[in-house]
C-alpha cells in the first residue's frame, strides 16, 4: 500500500486539458504549492478549478490564471487578483460564485457518497435560481449537488506512505473535504513519514481517500494579510 | 453620533457570557476589542477555528494560522481547529449563538444585501449567505446612510440579496433598532447627541417609535 510518487510532476502526470480539479486552501493558506507549480510547467489548459479563492497575482491559482490555463473558476470569494478581474471582465474566464458552506459541503457530500445536500444558504437570492427547493419542518432548503472532480489536489502538514494525512492549524480548511472528493486525490506534504509514525487517533484524512502522496519542497507559505500587534 | 469604534462598543454589550460568536469583516471585527470583562466568549472564524485570539506580536506570525479575513491571528488555550465543512456545519446547526456582520442595505422585513453591486466587480459572497441563512441571532453593524446620503434602512433592498428575513438587530452611528418579525424598524436607542428627528430623516423604511427613546449608554 505504498502511494508515494517522487514529485509533483509525477503526481500530476495524467492531468489533461479540460479536466475538473479541486484545489485545497483558504486564501493563500494550505495551498498545494508544488502541484500548482507543476501544473503551470505542464501547461494544461481549459481547466475547471474548484477552490475557495483564486489566489493573488503571482501566487496560488493566480499563477495558473496568468498562463491562461483556467476556463472556469468555482469559488466563494475571488477578490484579490487583478489578472482574474481582467479575464472575467473580458469574458475569457467563466466564474461560478457559490456560498462557502455550500462549496465545502458539496465536497463533503462527494466524499461521503451522497448525491446532494439541502442547505438554506442562498434561499431568496439569485443563487437559488433554477434549483430545486424543498421544505423541511417549515423552512426552505436548496438542493445542491455533490461535486464531481477528476482530481483533488491537497496540501497537508504530515503524511505517511499509506496516504494518511495530518494538517496544521487553519491550513486544514478545505483540504480534508476535497481530499475525500476527488476521483483521484493527490496529497503533497511538508513531511513524509513511515507508517506508524502518525498516531492513528490523530489522522485527519484516512489514507483510503489518497491515491498519490509526495513530500513537497521549497514551501513559500506566503501571508496574504500580515497583521501584528506591538509588544 | 458614533464612530466605528462606538458602534463596535455598543454591539459588544449584546454579547452574553458563554456565547460562541462569529464576527464579520470591518466594524464587526472591532467588537472583539470591547467584550466586557467577566464575559467569557469564544470567537468562531469560518475558515475553521474556534478560539481565535488577538493578532500575533511582530515576528510571531504563522502562515498556517489565519482568520476568515486572511489576517494572521493567534489561537487561545482551549481552541479547536476543523475543516470548512464542519465549520459551516456548526453554523447551519445553529451552534454559533451570535453573528455580527456588515451590510450595504437592510429592509424592514429583515432582508440583507451585502455582497454584490450591479456594474461593479463582484468578489463573491464568501460565507455570508450561509451565515445569514442559518444564524438565529444576527446583528448588523453599518452606517445608517451611504456615501451619497441615502438611507440604508429601506422598505425593500434594491441590491441583490444575501438572505431574506434574517436580520434581528441593527446598530448604526445614529441608533439601535430591532427588526420586528411583522416588519418595521423599531427604534430602541439614540446615539449620544442624536435626535429622533435625525433618525427619522435617515430611515427610509418603516420606523416604529414608541414612547421616549433613551440615549444609548456606552461602556
């Protein structure tokens, strides 16, 4: 049960133009930096990317946007990226904005083998247009479908060769639910360890969900909003 | 009339001991600075944290520890970290006692618009639609009128909605108001030095005034 691949290039070897990818992370926190760099190098295009945000200019998914590799973004918030805005306004890029909890829970549903969820988020708004509404106990809920992604690409802190993953602090965010949701899931980790080195009681993503794993390198871990107080 | 800090101070008085609270970006974030002594609250950050602490000291920032506004933060003893699905699970299941967020418009039946202005670059709703659809206790912190001098408390919202029939209370630079279940803004308190007349002139939606309206007491 060894899932280790040598590097990001090998991990993404069969990702092709036109595929749908999930990319973990919140803002620039918990991003699969090595795989994003490999995707940029490989130059696959026409991608549909499911990710909470679209990176910033020069980092994260912003790097893929700059190379015009993304056909469609499915996100909850896309604010911080001038190139993104340019492509959106010129019609080069398609964007589907969905509520953040809906985004997370549609990933979760895929990982739990459920075809759809019911959520009150978006009732009475343009998000509800064209969607089935069901009333439970006097309250309306939207039916939202589980995501169907060819690949999920996530970043964890530690992982073992069997694919078990542990995340660190709020770099966890969307990574565990996306890891569960991909037809093929690729995990890059800061530290790859042998089976037995991670406490089974402390695993966040069981290895059954992970198909390929490798130890990444040169993590930049850029901070989007550095805020501090004086001593 | 209150400044932003004043609005935050007044809202802080609504927080009860033992509450789990989600604070939105902007004025709501400032509320954390004015939580009264002896009141024990846990702040939820929807990117996956309960127990958010203050900003880190210079040099102690950690790229793996941010809040929903992507700012570096610290975690307090007793904190818990979880994934985004669980984060919105606890919001949807009404475990979070109080949600405080900003708004561009609120209508007299409690509808809120705070994510999209037609003709402007749309950044997205983030977690706002999930929060307003599920939270039982929502306080809006905002200016009473926009930069053009137009009321933001309206009979109906003109901007695309974030959620319907959800806002319970509004605190502005002029007043504290309840949004009544049957519709209408009920005036509860005036900001220091502000007259009922000024509030009436700044409120386009149905304003309900009963008896003497006291001036608010800030901590």
